[in-house]
C-alpha cells in the first residue's frame, strides 16, 4: 500500500464516533462557477471574480485541504456587495496550479500573478489558515500593492509533529462528517424539498473537499510546519484585522492572539468556534469577517485622507515660498 493510500485511509476512517449531531452548512444555491485563469509562466487555476469592478479589491486565500469556494462561499454574497472579490484555487488544491513542488513562497507569488492577470494594482487580502500564512508573505513582500490584511484562524508559525497529526485527524473527521450526512441526510419532519437541497449542499462540499488529494494535503502541512513569520511580522505597517477562532484544535487560539499582538495596531475579532468556522459556524464567522474587513477598509481610507492632507500642506508650503529668482 502506497503512502497516499495510507494517508487516504487515515483521512477517511477516523470518523465522528464522539458525536451524532448533524452540522448545518450554508446553502450552496447561487454559488458562482469558477472560470479558468492562465498565469503566464506559472500554470492554470480557476477563479471567481465578483462584485463592482470600481470597488476596492479583496483577494481571498483559502485553507489547506480546501478550495477557494469551499472556504469562502458563505461570505461571497455579502462581501461582493461592497468589494470586488477574487477567489482562486491555490496550487496543488482543487483546480489550482499543478507543479513539481509546493511552497508557500510560490503560493504568494501566485497571488500577485492572479492580480496582474485580472488587472488589479492594489488589493486587500483575507487569508484563512494556510491562506493567512500566504497572505502574510504577500503583505511583507509586496508592500506597495497590499493595502490591508485580514487574517483568519491562522498564526505566525505552526508547530510540527503532534499538531500535524491533530490536523490530519481534524480533516479526516470533517470529511467523514460530510460523507455521513450525505448518506443520512434525514431530519425528523423535514420537508422533502428542503432535505434534498441540504443533501445537495453536502454533496457539493464533499466534492470540493475531495478535489485535493490526501498526498497534497500532507505535503502542504509539511510546508506549513516550516513557516515562521515571527522575525519580521512586527515590520508590517498596514491596516490589519485578525479573526480568532477560540475553540480551534488545529491552530492554537493563543498562537492566533499572539499573531495579532505582533502586528502593530491590529484589531482582533474573536468567535467561539473551531477551525472549520468558515463553513460549519458561518453564522458566527461571516459577521466577524465583515466587521474585520470594514475595519481594515476604514483604516485604509483614513490613511489615504492623511496622505492627501499632507500632500496638500506640502503644496501650500511650496506655493508660499518666495521665488528664488
């Protein structure tokens, strides 16, 4: 039996023996279909690009083991009412770029390539879990292009070993839960139409989840285990909000709070939910994310006003200077 088969077995067979409660996921009705996007010299991914073109752009970066839509679909409608929202599958995930190797650095460069391909100069980033780590890299390396940062359920480093095994257990149980509900799908007294719609939601989510191979998840987790932004995180000087999932069994809440403290002026929004809050606790996560984005956008506007006032003052001072002639 190969390594990929062993890992797939671990992901599939853990189960949710500890609970019989059925989770409710948001409706997938109206979720847009992603479109292919070619990134010259890098490969092809798929992208969803919604919202007013003249609105501030925000690029959403998804969690490990997920796709762009699976992580972010519950918030798309609300977010795209205020922003131009871009979601794409990161490399080795879903329909993302296929390459010989996987690195968070390559993922960060892919973000810039996506922005270039869509003609977006400046943009905010919202990153969830692995996406938050990629977002930190982009913000650090592309300071002229990233206007603001929203980091969700992520940290400045990820401890390897035991926590990786916990992570695999988490994703295995999530997968098993989706499978169980797709098979059962029964709620006493639930109308048949609603039951069928709910089953379709779970089947869609399961297909999105299964579009990333267990082997790719293992490689990505190993790369995440090497990530450490703590030496330079304090140098970020851009509006930032951090959404903390305080019942997280994957990335310790203490590490999430430490991340927020390391970034000067970062605002914190805390919700009593686990690492899958983006979907399984969307009722809590979506309002927190919207508040975090609003906070960052307001801080960006304030900065722009201050810069404009400074430019005006400098122009006035130059105009008041006597002619050297």
